[in-house]
C-alpha cells in the first residue's frame, strides 16, 4: 500500500479483486500466440515471436493495474487505491462508515469473489466494489476495526475525564481521588459488559454532581 500510515496507525488487511479478473485477457493472449505459431510459416517465426511479445504487454498492464488496485483496512480508516501509471486514492474514516455489506452469486461463492458496498456519511458518498476476493473478510475486518476504534475512543474519553478531575483538584483531595477511581471502575465494568453504556454515563454524572 502506497498510502503512508499515520502515527499509531496499523495496517490490518489488504484485499484485491479476484484473480479471475486476469484470466480472460491472459487466455486471449495465449490463444493468439498459439494461432500465430500454427498458421505462420517457419520463415515467419520471428514475426510471430515479436507479435506475441508485443501483445503480451496488454495482459502485463492489466496485471499491474490489478496489483495496485487494492483496499487497505487500518485501525483508523479504509484506504481505496488504484492505478499504476495514473493514481487514485480515497479514504473513509472508520467513524464515518455507517454500514458495510457484501453480496455473492452462486459462481462467486464457488470461486470466492463478490461485491462489497460501503455506505458512508453524506459528504463522502457510497462506494460499491465489484469482484472482490473474499468479500466477507473485507466486510468483517471493517466491522471489527470499527468496534475496536469505538472502544478505544470511549476509553480515551474516560481517561481524559479522569485526568481532568485529578488536575482540577486544588490540593490532594481524597474525595476527588475516590471519584476519579470510581469512574475508572465504572468504565471497567462497562468494558466487561457488566453495565451498559447508558448506565455508565448516568452513574458518572451522579458522581460528578456530588
């Protein structure tokens, strides 16, 4: 992936289009090469070889386009890159993605390809990608990255709140320290699933009011 990662950003997976995308151009070139050597006379072998090499440039170009047409999922965003000679790049932050879904035909299930649609915020628009290799992996990885991103955001907010409470203490106040500790305990319970996010917010507000 050519896009440079940001600080604390980690690449989770790279997905490309299915290799079947390259089969038809390669088979067409192979058939043309065979016919050239069959129907041209022995004296024209060099011509057949030159034509075969020149026409091989097209499937080679398609291979390079396939190689650099990819989707990278990180712990912060989804990166869509394409193009070898000309370049295209689009980024979708995880918190702007509303929904991800994939579809597979019967043939797609047999050979492992399908379509993926990413629905994002209005200003970014929706994107549909066709003939993706293992579309379920791309969909599941985006969903997993979103869940981890949201959990990290909530944890950071709780930590910032606890730090703000400690920094606002005029002196070493045991009462304020215990409030900060209680908030951290409540957050831990929410992370474990013992209480809901709504219960966490209500209890936190009650502590801060005291």
